[in-house]
C-alpha cells in the first residue's frame, strides 16, 4: 500500500500563502536583486534567445535567485533557483518556459503587494 499523505486543498492554500509571504519578505530584503531578476526575465521574453547565451544568463539568474533564497526555502525563488541552475535541475530546453513561469509568479506577487499595501508606481 501507498502510505504517502495527499495534502488537502486547505493545506495547499496555506503553503501557497506561506510561500508568497516568504517571497515578499525576500523582495523587501533584496530589492536590487529583485529588480535585476525582473530585468533579465524581460530581456529573455522580449526577443529570441540565443542558445550561446544560455549558460552565462542562467548562472547570473541563479546567483540572483540564490540571494533571494536567503529569506527561506519556502519562497518561490527557491523553486526557480533549483530549476534554472544548470548545475542542479536546469536544462537549456526548459529555460525559457521556466522564465515565463517565474515572470507570471512575479506579476502575481506584485499584484498581491499592490492590494495589500496600496503601493504606487512613480515614474
């Protein structure tokens, strides 16, 4: 028999909220790294990405995500840290899709932060 416990919806929602909370804390503690991550993600999404740029870009992004992980392994940054790092699970063929997914998560966190704290963007 399989003794693995399947989490309930409530447990998954609780984990998600905890993950978002830890991620928000990481953003507050490392705003420069957060801005740089967003800049790299925008660059990758804006135009075709050359395979020759994969390794140095992935290593730079991994370094920044590693810095964000200092706030806790429950953050979304830890998930992407392990899945983008070429020396862990990261693979070139999944790089762009991981970046797209990370971008969506960052947008969700930003929306949450705007609703929660009424943050205004000043240009």
